[in-house]
C-alpha cells in the first residue's frame, strides 16, 4: 500500500498548499485522506483514527486538519452540534481558526462547507464541496494504489 506521505512542499507543488508550519501534520493529512479514499487502515501510521490524532497533535491549529477531522466525524459517526457539546466546540474552534489564521480561499471554503454541514445545511455543504474540490480529488486519486 501507499506509505510515502506528502509534506508541505509536496502539497504546494500540487498547487494545493496547506497552511501549517508542520510537515508532520501535512503528512498525516495525506495519510488520512489516502486511507479514507482507499477504504483501508495503514498499519504504519496506526490507521485512520491514529493518523487523525497524530495530525492534530502535530498542529492543533491546522485548519484543513480540523476540517478533515470534523468532516470524518460528521460522516462517520453521525455527531451533531445539537447533541454533542464537545463536537459543537470543535466546530466553533474551526470557525475561530479561520478568522485568526491567514489561510487560502480554498481552505476557507472547505471550512465553510464543514460548518454548513454541521449545522444541517447538507445542500450547501455538498454544493460548496463539489464545486471546489475537483482538483484536490483528482490529485489525491492519482496517488492511490488499489
């Protein structure tokens, strides 16, 4: 399976820069996305769950890391901001990070999509996500070996 994870420089070369000073966070972001899209757990990084933990530990303020973590929670666990106060805090943290960090428009749109989805606006979520991520997914899929 795929185990060479992209650092910040490699994401930038793909024209998908990630706003974080941590190459480890970038690599774990790649590991999480690759495992999720490939529908497998990579033992070398402890699977998706541990990869998410490592990504957030490497940079707790990594906007796209928090987008990915919260998105997986929404899709995979059915967490809601109305029933889970901790998850509500996670979504509020994501909003705050977007305001205080100098992030790209692409990152802002991803964060907005997750925020909309968390608030129950699924139509706006999918509209925002589909319109703005086609390049990301095409680059991600080319790196997956099935």
